[in-house]
């Protein structure tokens, strides 16, 4: 199957989605390429990545890794999403 596009947008973050929308409104055929999670802005992806890291840290002992108490700083998680 062969497809033709006027533009290919890599990353569906805030800028990528707005660019793809603008191009589509200009009657251009647009493809969006996203590595993993499609949709949601960068802050959403940052929060999902932080939740995954916390999950792995909490399960570290299952893999023979001993660590101290783990906590999540939600303010730092939110700040990371804004500046990625």
C-alpha cells in the first residue's frame, strides 16, 4: 500500500499537533509519526513517564535491587513537562 503526503509531522506534542492541524486546514494531506503515546501534550507524556519510573522504583526489590524510601514530587513532575 502506497501513500502520498504533503507533510509528515514527527512528534504529536503541542507544536506537532497544532502544525498538523494548520496544514490540514490548508487542505494538505498530513501524516503524524509518534514513537509511543499518541495524543496528549508534552506535560501529559512527562507525567506518564514519571508514573512509569515510580512504578519501576517501587518494584525494584522484585529484581534484587534494594533502595530506600521512594516518593514522587508532583511539582517537579509538572515542571518537567513544561520545559521538555
